[in-house]
């Protein structure tokens, strides 16, 4: 199939940002004109004060607002972000979610002393692969896997099931579906896109909107278990240069329209009620400030009459704006700010901007009209949130799990099956190995209970089935033997080994890659595959990943290789396809076809026009196919270390081969902090995620009086002699929050040979502006003067404190400049 592709098609140095609305498609209205509804909107609007109107434009996160706040601030919306749970508990039950939502709805509708007509809230959540914030909910495969099914009818069922579970908690709005058309799999949100093909995205966008909202114009539309859908992220988020999240999509207007806009035409045609603006830019212009695309194209030419909501503090990235103030975004066409923790100053500043005329009253009224129109269409002004909503028993129901299990079966893509090792006879002795074999968190990926999908215990998945559990259930029922052994060890030699491995959970920019090498070329899983092969055991690899990656070595070390994507809570769907029936006939054949082309090397953008992919878009074997493919080339195409030179912590995360550890005073090793929140063994050091320039791109470090240390430790010795002889410094991007007036605080390094060099830091931290981000640096030569052997460091950054202290840290790197440079202590 010939595809419109954009990867590698960088524009000129000064790309054209001219928009020609007349060239964009007109979209036939999904809903008939409703004069009575519009009259109600106009009457409500006429009775609202300016303060109430501005309130409708503001959306706050539940971590930063309480129901009582709505007595003073009549906001239009509340959301629960990826790491936001009722009362600060991400593992809250469905009943606790419902109770909190009810409290917010009741507060918004409470009678006021001034006689104003109360306007209900619209409550939003990222239900992107099921009601994924709620333990026990049905978790469907992530979108990249669903795209491999090529089954819009099943997508409609998935949308309806998701909506029913969302509405059971009385939430009425989901930020889905994502209609990105990813063109570079290095993008950390690739798994949120259905396919690199705009035709697949368009078909799925229509089906998902209809499943979530119901058929536009029918009696079921936005009633009885349906939820408001969101088409996101408008526009071009999947085409950013080098796959960088929140980056710049450098393409022509025609490509922006025909590739990246295809899903929006379909979603608008299905009656989607909200559209989320993208963090990203088009040819250097941020979407949140692009009047031509938001207003002239989307609302004008394409006829969208719902409302445009922003993304998480994205308005603050516009030039001349901040999280607290951004008239530019409203004037460009944004109707509702997503202002999770900045909502209060943003409300005050937006109100002042309306009163001063910086935001015209006509623009304010248009935005509020759109929000009220959606609320009326959803029936929010006519009945309590609970009316028509399913009860909690629908969450994780057998019917919904059956839909998800079918989706798993249909999404699996068979890349290799030499010698007919698949399907597996369930009467045999089956070894199930790999760190993903019995790990529902890993098989579900990001946006699962927590934003990143990390730090989630098995207990948070009641009713779910791991891949091992699914295999074991069917094998044991047939009379065979299934043994779980993550490291591949055994006492009785198995007849076949199923090895489940792949990407660890991530979300958004924290999944951005510099190349396509699986785990940056780590050979941990490869060694397991080769160990089993060396023992003459047939090996079936089940790869868990949100995107194709360069795994040629792993494929060569396997007799069969299955791309399972991120299948979600119903792992038995994998067993349904891998295992035969007891009579040796096929249970379910392989159905999935690649939704993205597979890279030939670790540096190839396989979607690029003319690229010869390892496996092309649409590839996928069935049991009827005879796999005669030979060994794949094992030359990655990489050269040298692919991490940025001298960067140890970036956007709150340690780089490859680095480990962030938290240690109590006297603890030599500490605890590795693989996700936030985390703490040391005795709790003397705690780490939580905070926002700097993007969501959770920094870490807050809190020390108790007992003291402790935070360190970045390397897998391999780090040699910094050359840098130390020059003017290179260790630079920290940090925010001083609670710095003691006295006591021992030090910055240092640890050497491979056991030396520990420390330089006093407390006085310097105390002089920094409080609660303001800045860069603080110490020349590397200071560590050498303090006794460090700079030729072989095992920890290039250690922060020690023996007194209570709190600061936030986003980046640690080697650089030659900073806002504040400390002198070396006098000898």
C-alpha cells in the first residue's frame, strides 16, 4: 500500500506557516441543528456574570482543588491526571473514585446565595485503554496493538465498554481517542497511535468516537452509559522531528492536512464533542497559539461546534505566556485551559484580561457557549451525574474482559515461525520465562493506574490474567505441565520455552528514544534466549512493546517470534493463539498485521518513503504460511554511546546505564528508585515527581533529620580526566525549596576504587532564590582537589545531607556554564 509519509521530510530553514482554510475538507454536521438547545445556551449565558463565564474556561486537577473551592470558584471542569487519585491515593477503589466525583458534581450544583443558576462540572480522565486509572478495570491493548487488528467493528465495542466503565464511576468525559499518525517510532507516544497509515487512523477514530459517545443523532447519543469523547492532539503530534515529544512537525500544509488531519475528519463526522490541542508545533508555531488552525480551520472550515481543551499546562509554553497567564491561547481559539495546579492565578489573570479587553467579550462568550452546548448535549444540566450510569459491577465485567481478550488475539502479529514450532501442543512440558511472563504491569504499559505505569503491584489488577497464567491454565487443563521460571532455569528439560520480554512501562516524553535499539542494545534478554537455544530447546519469543524496535539478534535467537504489543489485562488472549486445542487443531489463527513498518537497523526510520523495512507495514504471518526467511543481519548501524555525552539525569530520569539510588545514613548501597514516588529503606530520603517544564519532568528530594544521600550510579566506570583538566562543570538544574540555616549538606562523587570526594553545598543552596528553578554548577576540578580519582567514577553525582532539606532536581549534566558557579573550597 502506498502511504503518505513525513519522516525525514524536514522543511526549509524558514518553513511556510501560511494556512489556506479553503483547501481543508468541510465536514458534514453529525448532529442536526437544535434551536431549542441553542436557546437554552443563550439564556444560560445571558444570566452568567463575567466571573462565572471565566470559571467555565478553567479546568483544575483533583490534586489541587477540593469540592469546597467550587463555592468560590465556579469552574467549568475538573480532571484527574495520570497520577491523580482520590485523596492522593492512586490505588483508590472504583467506589472511592465514584464518591469523589459525586462530591465535585454536588458542589458544582449546590444552590448559591446570590441566586445564580449553577452550572454542572464536566469531569475528565485519561481513559485511553480502558478505565485505566481504576484498579480492577478492563485494560484493552494499547492503540498500536489495536491498529494491528484492522477491525473497526471491534473498536466500536471497545469504545462502548470503556465508556460504560468510565460512567460507572460517574465520570462523564474521557480524553480519547488519540488520532496521531506516528511517523517515527522513537516518539514516546507511538503506542497511543493506531497506525502510521491515516486510513487506519480515520476508520478507528470514527469507530471509537461512536463507541464512546453512541451514534450521533440517535437516542443513545451521550446517554445511558456513554461518555464524551476527545479527539487529540490537534494537530500533527505524530510527525514531530526525530520523534521528539512536544516537538516540531516540519511538513507542508498538504501533509499536515492529508496525513495528520485524516482522523479528525472522521471523528468530527462521528460527532466528537471535544478536541484537545497539541503540545507540539507546526513549522515552529505552537498549536495552542495557532489561530489559523484552531479557529479558521477546525471551527470554521471543518465546522466543529464543540469546544477545544488544552493539554497539561501547554498554554504556558507559548511565547509571552506562563502557566498562570495566557490570553494568547484563548484568543487563538482555545476554549478551556487545562491548568492542573495553576488554576487559581490563571483564573484571576484571565478575569483581568477579559475586563481589560485583552480577551474580547465576544471570544469569551463564544468559548462559554461551546462548553455549555456540550454540557447540554450530554444532559449534564438535566440530570445528576449518576442518572443512566451503569453500576460498579460493570467495571471489569466478564463481558468486557471477553472483548479485551478477543482484541489481544486479533492484535498479535507473527513475525517468525520456523519449523512449525507454533502452535504449541498443550499436552507438552512448557517453560514460561522472561521478566514479562507473570507481570501484568509490564504487559499493560504506561497509563495504567499511574501515569508512567510504574510502581504498580500485582494487587492493583484484580481479575486480570498474566500471560503465564493464561498459558498455565490451558496447558494444565489439557494435562500438560507449565512452569514459571523468569530466569529460564529448570530441573526437568522442557519441550518448549515461551520467553516473554520487552519494554518497561513509560508514557509520553519519558518514552522518547534516540534510536530503535531495544533497551539501547542491552543483551540481557538475548542471553536468556541463547542459553535456552544452546540447550536445544525450541524458543518462542513473545515481545511486549508499544512500537517496533530493532531486535534482529533476539529474532535470530528464537524459533518463533510474536509481536504482542502491550496487550493489557487479558493475558490469556496470548495463550489462545500460541496453543493448539488438545486435539492439535488450531484454536485461533494469527490475525494481526503490523500497524507500523519494522526497522531494518537501529537507526532506520522505517516509515520513511522508500525505506526498505525489515518487515513492511501490513506484514504478518498466519499458520498457513511457510516461513522460510533466513537469519536477519545483526549490524545495528549504531556507533558509540547513544546517550547524550555527559548527561546523567534528564527530565527527572537517569540515562541508560545510570541508576538513581536513595540511601539512609550508613547504608552503602541504597534503594534504586525506578519510579516516583520512592524512598530509602528507612524512609530518611523520599522522592516524588514534580513538574518543571513538562508533567513530572523533575524529582523532589526530601531528607529527614537522620540524613541520607541521593546518588546517580553507573554500570560502567566513568572517565572524566580530560573534562576535569578543562573548564567542565557538574551542572544541576534545581529548585531550592527548604534549605536549612545550618548543618552538613555536600555534593560529591564516588570512585571505583572506593574514594569518596565531598564538597560543602548548604551555604550555596541557601543563597539561591527560593522556589525558583535555576542552574547551579561546581567545576569538576573541585572534586579532584577533594580527593576524587576522576579516571574511574562509579557515581558522578552524590548529594549528601545530614539535616532536614528539600529541593527539586530535573537535570544533572556536564557543561561549561550555569546561572551560579561555585568556587572550589579553599584547601
